[in-house]
C-alpha cells in the first residue's frame, strides 16, 4: 500500500488510519505471509532440482528459470523480517508510528522483483522462438562470447531494476520523510517494467507459436501418417503460453489501477489497490507451475529428492593386459 501525497491515504496526518485502510493492509500482510511460505518452498525445490542435475543446469533456458527462482527467494528474504516485525507490532497492540517505512520497503522490493521477472520472461520467450527457428547462437559466437552474452542477460535485468527504481522514488511527508514513490511514478514504472515486457512477450510468443504450427503442418504433410514424429528439441509451447498469461494476469489489476488513475484522475480505492498487490504477489507461487510443463524439468522434479543420493552402478569394465 502506498502513502503518497498525490493520491492514497496519509496515515501520519490523522490519529489513526481509516478502517478500510487497516483491513486492506491486514489482508496484504496475511497474503504476503502465505505467499512467502509457499513460494519459498516451491522455488527452493525448483532451484535445487535443476542445479543438482548437470544436464539441466547446462541449458540456458533452465539457468534463466533458476535466475527467476533466486529472485523470488531474494524478495522473500528481504520482505520476511519486515512483515514479521509488522505482525508482531500489531499483535502486541503497539501503534506503528511510521508505517510508511515498512510499506516503502515492501513496495520498492516488489517493483524491483516485477521488473526483473517480466524481462526474464521476455528472454525465455526469445529462447523459445530461437528453438522454433532452429537458430543456435553457439554456432555464431565463440565460447567466450557466448559465455559473456549469457552473463549479460542474467545480470542486465537486475542492474536495470536497481537503476530505474531509485530514479522514481523520493522522500516525502515533510518531517516524517519516507522513501517511496507517488502514483505518477507508479504509472511511469508500470509502463516500463510491466506493460512493455508483457506486450513484447505476447507478440514474440504469438510469432513463435504461429511459426511452430506452420512448420509442423508443413512437415507432417510431406510424411506418411504412420511416420509422423513430433519435431525434437522444441519445448512445449503451452509452458510459455501459461507463463505469459500468468504474468499478465498477476499484473492486470496494478496496470488497471495506475492507468485509470493517470487517465481519469480518479482513485479506484484502497480495496482495489490491495487486490492488485495481492494478485501481483501471488506470482511467486504461480510462476513456478508453467515450468512443470517442460519435460526435462517435470521428469527431474518427479524423481529428485534432496535426501536421496543414488548409488553408483557396478563397474563392469574389463581390463585386458598383455601377457609377457
């Protein structure tokens, strides 16, 4: 929730925040707690199941998925102590004199997380398009150039988010200064970190899916029905479709909230804003699910257990020595 001077509720100007604001804030904090608990478990399971497999962790697609999982875990690590502190203060009946500091920490962390996730998803869709086009960048670059390119794609969204986010926030509320952003900055940030990458992902995914379907039809028409085999080395397109739809759905309320406020200069209400925050936070759970449609990741998750280490097989190699 945002305490801003150009919209929203200022909790420091009155003896206490309105009941609507308190109820919305409580719902947000409860959802934060649930999403952090479930999201941390799911993302840890996904991350370690991939990095403990040599075959899986060598694929750049899986490396980007791990990057996304690390992002969700980092967000939970930052937000957890803040939410725990707020819950403890609330349960003890203590009045939070400067709630904006807690709120700013959570909202600024969410902005960074949203920025990185949406752009990592763009990179994943681009990789899928490259698969469909049978384009292998490893054949175009040297091993060093390919390694540098991968590092850049991993790090670039993080660096961009850490640069863009501070540029849109500032201190406000006079004597009780708090580092956060007004709703106008939210509008700019939403356009940069949400609308643009989601539109790019949708357009690239439509292109990749269309080309994939056309190629399958053209390939199938040249073969006998009993010889038709699905093309190999191409991921299940439904994994990326569900990932893009999930990302767009989780952000739709936030987009509607800030765009409506910018266009009509009308505040949709604290309840709608809280719904947008909760829906956006749910991505930490739901963005894990699309990758289960990828066959290699799904098979690994079915069999991998952190406490199970398969025994090495019996070495049946026979050595022949030359008799003297």
